[in-house]
C-alpha cells in the first residue's frame, strides 16, 4: 500500500513538473517583446549611417583634388575654394563623405527619396544617388566658394536616366529628410547632366554647398492618386518605428509614410498611384537588431494596411537590408 501511494505521489509530482514546463514554454512563445525606446530605434539609424561614412584628408594648398569613393564615385574638391570663418584655408582638411544608392540603405539610415513639389506637397523621386559631404579643420566646419564636381557611375542606380536634377536635403522638425529642388541653370539642367553609354555612363553633378545632395527626378505615373494609411502593433508609434513604401521596379527610391496620428501612419498628400504594385515595410528595434515586416500590396483607393507582431522577423541590419534590396 505504501509503495502504491509512493508511486502515485511520484506520478503526481511528475505531472505537475511537466505542466510547469509546458506553461513556461507557452509563456515564452506568447511573450510580447518589450517595445523599444525612441533612443534605441534612433540608435539603429545612427549606427547604420556611421557604418557607411567614409573619411578622407586633403591639403588645401594642393588645389583641385580627386577622391574616389568605395563605390567608384569621383569627388573633385578645390582646396583653394575652402574658407574657415570667411578666411582662406591652409593645411590639412578632413572630408566626411556618405553615399546612398539602394533601398535597403535608404531605409536603414532613414534617408528616403521624397521631393517637395511646387505646392509644398511631397512625392516620390527616383534617385541617381544621395550624397553627404562635409569639410572640417580641427573640428570647425568649412565653407566652399566654388562647386565640387561628382562623377557618379549610372550603373549604381540601374543606368542613365534623362531629366535628372540636383536636390538639397532638408531635415524637418520631425526628423524626415525632405529634398528641395535646386534652382535650375539657364540651360534647364539643375547642376547635373548625364554622359556616356553602358558601363561608362555617368552623372556629372556640380555641388555648390556642403551637406546632403541628391541626383533625382520625380516618379512619373499617370494613374489616379490616393492616400493610404497603415497601423502598427500596440506600443509602436512614430518615435520607435516607421513605415516605408517600396515601389516595385524602382530599387533606387523609397517613400515614407511621414505622418502619425492616434496609432495610424499616413502618406497624407494623396500621391500614391492607384493600382501600384509595391511593398509596405514596417520596421522597429529589438534588442539591438531590426524587427521588420514586408507586406506585398497593390494599392487601392483609401486603403489601410495593418501590421501585427506575428508578421515580423528579427534580424541584423545586413539581413534586413538584403531583404529590402531583394524586392522586385
């Protein structure tokens, strides 16, 4: 009898232990990840930008100097045109340079391609490259009095396109990088022209100021336009997540749903073509990695697209960028 009671007791204890393990497993499966802070999400973007920053030095007295970037862009800077606090510069000058050509890098760094139209609204622009150039000496930012010339291989963005213009980058109060067209030259070209064919084709851009510059033109689609919205999981908002829009067939461009209200992101200018084949992308931070979801869609009028945590994947920056760059 005692043996039977002992055996029964062992069975009960084993059953309780098994149930406890199962409960632990279940809790682990359904556990909701802690939503990130704005600083954590912003840190991912800053790390992505720092990782692609290239550093050069030139000597001002050497005059015109050609630098070649990691992707083959030639940057021509005349040291004789550099000034510090209004005075000519002599000696060694530090050059910081960033180049962005693909959608994955645009997303990771939050450097999208949205250009300002004459009425102030924002619309997608197709990029021949985004560039940041800054010159400093002993930590003091310098100015330049003559244009820098960039020779940009066109094959980095799918080949030469006509009617490209130069755009200046402006970061607004919400942290969005908006592009504003430079005044055109009398010949109708905005400081940039294309030349060559095939693998030798290149854009030649004449950049007058330090900061962000873009070689772009507006995306042209005659179809009727609409506004779209997107919702994200509870706890995520404009501060710790973002929604982007990849137009299929346009790998060197990336739009952004740049407003947020009461849990809803929106492209509020009504510039999305109805019938557009695209991918809508939700991104946030998760323990130093990227949490993201990519949703294929064909745009319908006034549609709302909803994201859940179950649709997301956690990966490294490289994995996330590869997923974006693999889109059609």
